[in-house]
C-alpha cells in the first residue's frame, strides 16, 4: 500500500518535473598536509562570502557543487593557514589542495586536526559544548509566565537548475511563458522556476500556569499548482509537516518526518557528534567561538554544520548553520541548508529571529530537480500578561474567520520578507497553464491518480460529485468472481453540511447485485468533505454486500484491487445486510466519541456454514443482531491530511488510546442474541534517535456472554500480500476463536543503522526492520462447543471438507510470528519475510511468507 501523504508530494513533483534534469557539476578532491602528505579530515570548504560549502571526510575527501557566479573556494581549519583558490564553474572538476600547518593557540590548548582517533576526553570543543548544553534552560521562553510573538512563514516550491536552453526543448517548448518565471536563487546561485507559494501569518501565545499554548492564524495565502487540485491544502499541509520549524534547543529536531539529533541535544549530542573548534569570529557585532560538528557516521540521520557561540559566560548560540552530509541515508534530498539566527531583546531574553531552510530534491535522476525554500521570521516578542479569554478559545490552532481572504494591505503589514517578482505572478502562471491545449486532460489524469477520484466539475463550477475510489472499480473474490463496482460521493460544493456517498457492485460468479448508500449531516461547515477534522456529524448507512470475516481489519477499502490478491483461498464468507446510525464528535484536544446503533443480518455463503451444536446439527440460514456501541479514542497532538478517500494522519507520532463497548439486544428489531463486548487498545511510537523507531500496539478484549462463534473474537488476520498495520500476517481466516484475548505487535525500523556500516550495503541506502507479533487467547467453557456436544445455543466451529478450520487456543501457549524486513529498496519498496513460530500444523496454514508495500519515505 502506498503511503498517501508521500504519494501526494511525489506526483505534485512529477507534475512539474516530467523532463530530464540539467545536471549540476561538482568539484571533487582531497585535502592533505603539505608537510606530511596525510589527508586532513574536517577541513571547512566554502565559497567566499556565502554559507555554501562542505567539510572533508575522514580520508580528506570532499565534494562541493560548482555554482555559477562563485569563483573562489576557501579551505580553512584551526592549525592550518587558510587557502583561497580560484575555480571556473563548469570547468574545474578536480581540486587537490595542500594546507600549510600553522598551530593556533586557543585558550592555551592547541587544536590541530589530524588523522587520528577522535577523543572526547580532554577535548576543548567537547568541554565547550557541555557548557552550551548546560546553559540551554536559561534561553527557554517557557520559563516566563507569559509570552507572545508574531511569526511569518513562506514556503516556495520551485523547479531547480532551470536554464533558458532547457525551456527550448521537450514539453517545455510548448510553454514559452515559463521563461518569464525564471529567477536566480541568491543562496545557491542556481536558476529556479517557482511553481507554488504558501504564506502564513500567525501569532503564538503562551501561559505558564495553567499551561496553555495557542497559535492564532491571522492570514493564509496559497497560490500556484496546488490550486489545480480540489484538496489543494494537502500540499501545503504536507510541506509544512515535512519541512517544519526547527529549534536547535530541542533535543530532537523533527524534519522530513524523522527526528534528527540536535547539535546541542542534552541527551545524545556529545556521543553522536564530533566537535572541532575552528577560530573566533564576529557575527554582526558579537564576538563568537566558531565550532564545526559532524556525525560519527555520515549516513546516520544527523547534521554537519557550524555553531557560533557567544564568547562570554552565557554560552548562547548566536548563529547555527546546518546541512545534511552528502552521504546521508536520507532519500531524495541532494542538499539541505538550515540557517538560524538569534538575538537578545532589551529585557535580556534570548530569542530566535530567523529560521531559513533550502532543500534541493531529486525524486529520480531522469527528472527535473526541485527546490523547497522555507523562510520564517519571528518578531514583536512580548512578555506581558495576556487576557484570559484568549486561552478559552477551543483548539491549539485557531484560524481567524477571514484568514484566507486577506488583501494586499494585510500582507504588506505582516509580510516580513517580500515576494519576488515571479512569486507574485503565480496566478498568472496557473492561468497560462490552464489555457494550454490538452493541459486539462493531463491534470484530469494526475488528479485521478493522486486523489483516486474523478471530479465532475471545473474550476469555474467546482465538482459537486466525485466518482471513485478508482482502485475499487474492478476486483475479485471467491463469491463474486469478477466484481465490478461504481462509486460516488458528493462534496461541500453541493451542500457544506449534507453529504451523500454510495456504490453499486455486481459479481459475475454469484450474479448478485450489492451496494451501499450513506447520508451524513455535519453540524459544522465543511470545506470539501465531511471527514475534515474536527468531526461533529450523524451518519445513516445501508449496506448489502458479500464480505469475509477479516475484511473489517483492513485499513483500506475491501475492494481495493491490490488487496484482492490473497495468500490463501478465502472461501468462508457471508452476505451482510447492515443498517446503522452513527454519531461522531471530535474535540480539538484529540478525544473522539462515537455512538452507533446497528442492525445486521449475516447469511453464510461459500464454505461457511452456521450449524447448531445439537444432535440434529440443525442448519441456521442466517443470524440477526441488534447492537449499540460506544467508543472513545484519544490521540493528543494527532494531525491529519484530508484526502478524498479517507483522512490520513500526517505522522504516527501521536499516542492513541481506544476504549469501546458493544451491547447486543435479543428481541430488538429481530436480534437473536444478548451480548457484551469490551475492547481496549494502546498505540505508541518510540523514537531512538539514530537507532530509528519502535511502534508498539497492545490490545485486549472480552466477549462476556454465551454466544455462537460468529460473535466470538477472531484475530485481526491479513490475508493479502500487502502489509497492513495492526494485523497478523500468517493467521488464517477465523483460525482462532476466543472470548478473551490480548495481543502485542511490536516493530523496530532501525533506519539503516546496521546496513549503513556494511561497505557494500550502505551505498544502497537500504534500511533494516524487525518485528514480533503475539496473541494470547482463551475460550471459556461456556462458549466451547467441544465441551457441550448437545448445546444448540452454540454453533459447530467452521469446517472445510470435513476438517475443522477454526480452533481453540491453548491459553498457556500464545500464537507468535516474527518478521525481518529490508526497506527502502529503490527508495520505495519494502519487503518483509514473515515466519510463524508455533501452531504450525493447522490445515492449510502458511509457515512463512513474503509481504511487501510500496511506500515513499525520506
């Protein structure tokens, strides 16, 4: 299954970069000692007057981009005389440099890089960093009772390394107006073509006691290619999450949806990085110590860069520049430069004023590259007491009513960094693109692929009905055989409160029609779809369809064509007729409450038979249940991307707690049974810095009443070849039937920590993963048909060809399986080898298997 939020970004990039890239040239070489000829590690190399450069590795080797307009490279390090060398962009390819020693005394300690084992003991750079880390608390704004500040952010996405000559070729030749959009990026000295600009003006407010922190969004502006998509906020949401704000005073810096260890982390920095004192210098008018830092292993998720520490007793960070090592294990990122600058306020507070990031991306070598530039400015810090009513407003993020309708007067006041001429003309760019012959058909296909839906409207008349999901139009299963399905849903353009959704399906094997009809009323106004956060809605649904018992565990639509390929034959199914009424309420702080009433009729089909456990083995044609359920789900800090098919978490970092109880009522609307089912679930992701992350799922539940097997608890089995979260890979359909259970699912994605240390593998950037799943189950005596041979209230367990296919678990012997995986193959493919540890001799079980998933990650 493709991870949807990365897929969105991939195809937005594909839209802008569908032709060959103009490759940038690089200068490579080795820096050595002019006397000993030993290679010199950690030598700073930079273009004079810019922050662009590199650092030599342990073998003295370096690679630096050749940039138009930049002709002077400086080589410097404490202990050596600096050297300035002229280069010719596009001509100079190799540059071997010798530096002459010149020992420099710094605080009576001679610091001279040598090719020797790095030591943290008695290292002046390490001792200085310990003082910087110890002084962190003094710079925390949260030590104040109140604070507020204004924040302006601009995120610009551009085609990278664009040349006028390139625009004369291929598909660009038909778009001569693109020449007017080209501009020079001052930082990289490369020509770029901006294609989208997102601006946000906000105010941050904080109160220490009782603690409350809120972001008030005052203005939002989004222009460019994301206007071409009805769910255009997906792109801006995704960009803001992937290229999020950076705070080096945090222990971990979350970037590209991964935590990177901060160079001043109080928990890991000293052990993760190597530090070198370079010299003393002035930043603005402040005297600073200049340090460089590099990760122990360049392929770990860390930074190389420079710290400028105030040369006084405060040990504050005045400026920090960071970039990803060239050999970093991060996918798609060619270069990433981060610059942060701090200042002292009149009251003595030390605050961030500038946070800039430039990222150069290449999805594929045959595609045009991209640049993502995030510009953030902080201003108007104040520490006066704030009115109580500001903190009474619901939610951590509050969007002012007219935030998306701000005029030029507003932006002239809040825009701290002016738009470039081409950034100001995004509307004209989109208009010209839309006027191109055939362009609307390209967008039609891309939107269908990205959003999995086909719109029925135009830009002037927005879609009121979307057709889809497309990937469910054709599929197959044991009962339907070939199955065709047509689906549609209405949008907020028809009515922002009332929504309709449904599908019609036909099976060519059983020759039966199936379908679903749903109406949802949202009490809060929606921008496009009813699932937008937060939900406050009531939904009525009618469904008649054929289903497998395990379909309810899928995270995708059961008719997804990719999950219709099964690892084993699923021939025990049922026709389900379902009528339900559901109310959902979500709060800004992460609590979701769901109340549902449901009446269901199950008719077994295929090789599934409902047979009473009496002497006559009476066949039961169907069963009916009437139930009410209450579910609480608490996920503090969880954020979403709204797509046309489902709502997807931006990341899985938020913990999730779920508690549900379902009661069945005999005699109500034909209900056949009384029952009570309670379930509890906990999910948490744990990050271990450079050692990756561990995802932990713990669940448990109990069916408290005496019920036949269709109402017992079955394991969450995944019978497809596609990996699914929170499911067992090798348990068969209804293989175990319990009325008490507890499960554990733990997976460790080590993020290449081991592979990055194996010479032949580290170039592939593969990443290793391991995991373990376990199920404790118990069937109490009252629900065990084998202990009550003449009890007609119970059903005989499912059978196939006279052999049982469902079993009672040994309560002292949990089911277990493990997996080992190689992820990030070709940067998108994840392959797991799964192995069953026990219960190997049940009929038709797979003892091992291969599962895969297509997922783009950085």
